[in-house]
C-alpha cells in the first residue's frame, strides 16, 4: 500500500509540472476621445514647429540704377539708349523712344519695335501728328546748355543741332581735352573726332560728316532732324 501511495504522489507531481501558467489577459487599447486626439495633434505640430531649419539665403541686392528703372514707368526709359526719352515719340505699338532712337529702329534692317517686334510702318515718323507731339519740347531743348552748342552738317547742307544730351556729352569730352569719343546716335555707335571735327558711324568710317561748336542760338535747321513747326 505504501508503494502505491508513492506512485500516485509521483504522478501528481509530474502532472503539476506539465501544466503551464495561464496567459495574462490581453489589453485592449482604450478608445481615444476627441479631446485627446486634438491635444496629441497640437503637441505634434508644436514639436515640428520647433525643429531647427537652415536660414533662407538673403536676396541679392538690387543695383540702384536697376531699382530706379523698375520703379519708373515703362515710358520713362528708352529701351535703346536706356535713358529718359529725348524728344519722345510713341510708336504704333505705344512703346516710347527717343526720336533719334526710334529713327534708328525705322532705318534698321528689321524696321520693328525693339520691345514687341511689331513692324513700324514706313513713313510713320514723318506723319504730322507724330511730329507735332515730338516738336512740342523743342523750345526747351537748350535748357541747361550754357553758351556753347554742338552741331553736325546736314546731307543737303546747313547745320543741325545735336540733341541736348548728346551735346552735353560732347562738350564734357571736349572740355576734358579728349581728342576722340564714342556715343550712341540713332541706336548706332558713332565716333566723334575733335581733331578733324568730324563724326562717323564706327562700322562705316568712310561716311563722315563735319561737326562744329558754336553759340547756342546759331542759325540751324532744327534739332536732331526735327524742324520746328512754322508759325
């Protein structure tokens, strides 16, 4: 009997070792309320907002000349000489140029506006309405010019005044002792020779015209190819 009891006791101990402990109950995540979701989203945004980022490069400084041109109206700058229009004339496309610069566009190979490429009608600058508007400032064309004015010889004889800005450039170069200078006339590069007193296009050196320095009110045909309107 004692051996039987021992066997039973041994079997019961082995069965107890074979039994695994119960698994812990699984945890079901609690459902988040709307308020908790809002707080978590706000905290995430704040965390992302605090993330350090590299500073953006500073914009390049705008040159003063470019800033002045950008702030000015389109009609305040001639796109050929990049200066304020002298004896301004508006083409059929309404773009405004110096009279001489517009004349250079008309006589150029393309014969079109340098801004929009619209062709310029032949004889447009000779129309009376255009000339009357352009002539309106001829009376003030000698403002700021003291004592001396520069002239160039016309093809058919007589003398024409250089427009006021060009005359000032010539006077400054001549007064500074320069023997020769270059300037833009009618959109072309011209050479002015103070020794021989002639001017010519740099690309056509054989076609020369005489120039002279005279008093402001010396007799002449007009200014830069513009004849004052007869009263």
